[in-house]
């Protein structure tokens, strides 16, 4: 499969064909390659960059209106990755193209410029009204649409919201104002196809703490999904109507570099030492869903979820659910999206480790997708 830049992603597995010469990945066990054993979606979820130049590339789906084109080929013998990689893969016995769509038929993609708000609204087919979601990613910046496209394919009106590094928004994670996010919520709630009077929000990583802030400071946000985030407001000051929430900083001296790969796990300061950065979620009239990858190497997400929950419990609140996933790293994507353990980062100009092992991480992506959709359906009314 090629990404929009032309970087090839590939995966392979070894099977023993049956007497009719057939291989059925839904039933048969892989004997080797990118995964072993029975894992029907292993070939799709196991994609890795095929070129050594882009060894640590993360797969970003940028063009959600066109499906991924996956070329599936069968080769004689149990070949190595090198034999199978472009530009000169070994000859195949048979091949077929498999299309993987991000937008169900009838889903609408609507670029949004509303006041200061920059993003893309995805609407399901039909008159609605649909539960509205503000969907945010993290330190990657720009505008990532693929989760919202898939949420709309499952009945949500989802606003993929950019907050830096896009259009006329700030270039980097410096400072935000809650009014930006209020305007995004206002946009959703003014739309005729969106269920009123409340919305939900999803955020991963830096987007996770933003999701907590939206639920705390914007009364219409009644459901917040936090994926591998922090309980404190990370890095960028958040201006509020009365006062501000300072950003929890990184201690760069605690960055570790092993074999040229950056490990940031120890670098984010401990929120307990900087209570002024902690988001007062106990004040929120909203429900929280905490989704934690237990081998997140980017952030100590389990600690941060535990601290958030402790704060809710101390205030006598039970408005939360938490799910923790073994073998799961930081970059939790939609089901069967290729997952990346380590990815190149343009800020460090080097790869950064995010953690996770392939099979449990991919299985968690599916469970998380089902859990978060159920949660949002329950609490957005
Ligand atoms: C993916 C990239 C690299 C893409 O950058 P750009 O859009 O500027 O485009 P680009 O021109 O393709 O790449 C910029 C420069 O990086 C180089 N480059 C890109 N990918 C590379 C790779 N895999 N290996 C080596 N070099 C690479 C290009 O050659 C180019 O170099 P020249 O300039 O020399 O030509 C960037 O967006 C990035 O680093 N994003 C952060 C990725 C990430 O994983 N973040 C996770 C944060 S964790 C998180 O927040 C989770 C939630 C979330 O995802 O937000």
C-alpha cells in the first residue's frame, strides 16, 4: 500500500496452503513474517514502511475521500521481507487489489472555517440529528481527518478540529484560548443535523488533556474520551475566561536517546509537583472515559489516568470509566490502522518511541473503538 507521499507500506506472513492450494487468512495460522498464529487482520494491521529511507514512517491517512489500495499477492515459498519489498519484489503466483474505505456511502466531508475555527465536519448520511463530537489529535498538529471520517461512517457528526500547525492557526503548541474550543462547540450545536443540546469530545495525547478541559470549562460538553493523555494541561497555557491554566513542561535533560531513537517517557514533569497545571475535572458536569495503553512509552498515561481518577474519587464523583490495555502503546488509531511502535518526528528530526506490541495493540484498537462509540452514544443527548 502506498501513502500519499508514495512511501510503500507492506506486511507479510507465511502460510501453508491446503490441498487445493488455498490460503485462508481468516482461519489459518501464520507460520512467520510480521505475525505468527491466528490473526485474520494481521496482514492489514501489520503494515510497516517498506523503504529503509522512511524506516520509521507512521501511516497518516490524509486523503480520506479515496480508499487505501492494498495489493495482496501470493508467492511461492516463505520469502523474506527483502524479497517482497518494492521496487523489485519477487514474482507472484496471484494478486488482487483490496480497497479500504474511510467514508461510508453518503458521508459528507465539509471543510470548516467558522470564526477562528479550522477543521472538517463529517456528517453521516440522512437527516439526523446525529450526536456531535469534537475530535482532536495531539502533537502531530495539522488536521487529521481519518477518525472523524470513520466516526461519521458509524453515525456521529464529527468535527476534526485542528488547533495548531494548520491554516492560520498558531504554528506550534504555544498558547490556546478556551474561546477557540467554545466556538467549535457552538458551530456544532448551530448545525441543523446535530443533536442538541450537548456534544462529546475525543482527544489523544495532547488532545486528551484538551478533552478534559473542554468537559470542565464548556458546559455543553457532556462526554470526554481521553486516550493516552495527561491529567494536567500539557505544554501550552490555556487561557480561560477567568484566569489561565499554565502548561506542564518537559525537562529536556531527561530525554533519552538509544541507538538514535528518542525516548520521551521520563521527560514530561510530574503533574503532582505542579498542581497549578492540573485540570480540575471534579468540577465538570460531564462523564469521562479513560483509555490507557499500558506500555505507552511516550507518556506515563497509566499514572496520569490514575491521578485523574483519584481526583474524581476524592471529590466523591463516580462519573468515569477506565479501561487499561496490555501490550498497547501511545499511538492508538482506529481498528486495523497500521500501528507504529516508533515514528519519525519532524521536531526531533529523529525517530521517537511510542511503544506497544503488534497483536495486543491492534486488538486494543478494535476494543477501544467499540468502547468509545458506546460511551459517546450513551452520554451525548
Ligand atoms: C510525519 C511528518 C514527519 C511529516 O512532515 P511534513 O508534513 O512536514 O512533511 P514531509 O515533507 O513529508 O517531512 C518533513 C521532513 O521530514 C522528513 N521525513 C519525513 N518522514 C520521515 C521518515 N520517516 N524518516 C526520515 N525522514 C522523514 C522528510 O524527508 C522531510 O525532510 P526535509 O525537510 O529535509 O525535506 C511530521 O508531520 C511529523 O513529524 N509529525 C509528527 C509525527 C508523530 O508521530 N507525532 C506523534 C506525536 S504523539 C501524539 O501526539 C499522538 C496523537 C497525534 O498523532 O497527534
